C-alpha cells in the first residue's frame, strides 16, 4: 500500500470504515478516497477520522461519469457499495439490479478507462446457489468482474473478488437486534435449525488485503470461517430469554453456502483461503491443492463451529469498535 491511492465505494459502511481505519493506521498509503452517496454519513465519518490523507466523494455507483472523475489517479479500488437488505430487495428488485449489477459494470468501465491497477469487489455467500434477489444480483456482479479481465486490453487493470458470510455486528446483523430485544425477554428467530457463517470485521479486512496482494485476475477468494447455530447465539447472548420462532423471511435460506460443489471442481485450498477460478479460465496454475470431489462449503456441514467463548469474544470485540 506504500504511496498508493485507494478508493473505497461504500466507504461509510461497516466494512468501509474498518478497512479505511486499517489503511490509515497500519500502512503508508498516500491517499484514501471515500466514495458514497450519503452526505450525512460522510459528515459523521469526518468527525471520527482526522487524517489529511482522507478525501470524500459524494456519488452513486449508478453514475458512470462521477465514477470516472473519482477514479482519476487511483491505484486500487475496493468495491463495497451494494444494496443488501434481503426482504427489502425482494419487493424492490430493480433497485438492486441498478446498484448491484449495473453499478458493478460502471465500476469496471471506469476502472479500465481511468487505468486503475487493481479492483477487489466484495461478494456474499448468498451469491452461491442464490435463492433471493440480492444473491442473484451479486452472482451477476461476480460474473461481470471475472469476465472483465478478458477485455482490459493493454490497460493492465486486474479484477478479483472476495466472498464471505455474515459480519458480526454489521448493519443488518442479528447481534444488534438481539441486544435490542433482550429487555423484552423474547428473541425472534426465523427457524431454530438455521445456521450461518460468521466473520469479524477485522477478518474481512484481512481477507481483502490478502486478495489485493495475491490476486492474478478473476479469482474469488473464500475465507475459512466458522459456523454457528442462530439458537446458540441467542442462548449465549441472552440465556434468560425465550425464543420466538417467527418463520423464514422472503428470500432467506436455512443454511448458507460459500462454495458450491460445482465451484469446488475449479477451486484450490491455499491454506488461508479457498480460491475459486473463473468459469472461463485464463489463469496460470494457482498455488494450493485441489479439493476432493463432492466438496461443498456449507454452514451446516462446516468442520469449524464457534464455541461459547469464541462467540463472546467476537461480540466483545464488536462492542469495542
């Protein structure tokens, strides 16, 4: 990151702020640009961050000319902007298409035109075998970013992705909801069988930094992260509360998948992450070992489950942010 100019779309979000804090505190980055559409969130962020290397751009990923202006002189783009609230997007599908798909294509076009060197886009476990509209739009975005490597020409822009699960304590996470509902004595859970992958903000930041360092173009980096039963989370956070089963919401899965069986046939295990090669594969050999036939990375069949102590530690770390 030394002397690099880094732009983060959705930079005022949970991940964006954690990533930017890391860049400013731990690296010799030259300049960091926050690109987002909410001027109030930017003004609140300016109160928390006091660093001359930080710049703010009001803009929407739907606006290609604004992206091109913002990308001028940028070395690395981290694309974290998205519409992601599953039930909301089930009822407002084309808004998700405009931001998550068309906005992704705008990122690609602007990055190539302005000769950005590296672009890492954030995806989600919901893009693997998507059930909901959000997952479907993120799957489309993955395909766009992967394919873009084949038509950059002599511009030498490289595109890759990271795909991970629920970030504990992020906007829309169940952890703040449980804390809010704890006083009522009842915690709402959609289904008692439900499992989820869990990752901390720090781990998501480390994953993106890993991708920036090792990306060759077109890979999806999938972290090795633990699973947790949602009922166990409720028990740990509020053992005195009763669980109220309210039924699965529109577009919600019982279990999440980070890598399908079909994707695993073109994936490698490099120790820190799984690396999924693009469908149309132009990459040279990726470091790591091939996965066993029939492998699927699912939250209900994971070999790593969080202990009570690990859950408590993750929640405490989130509270300290």
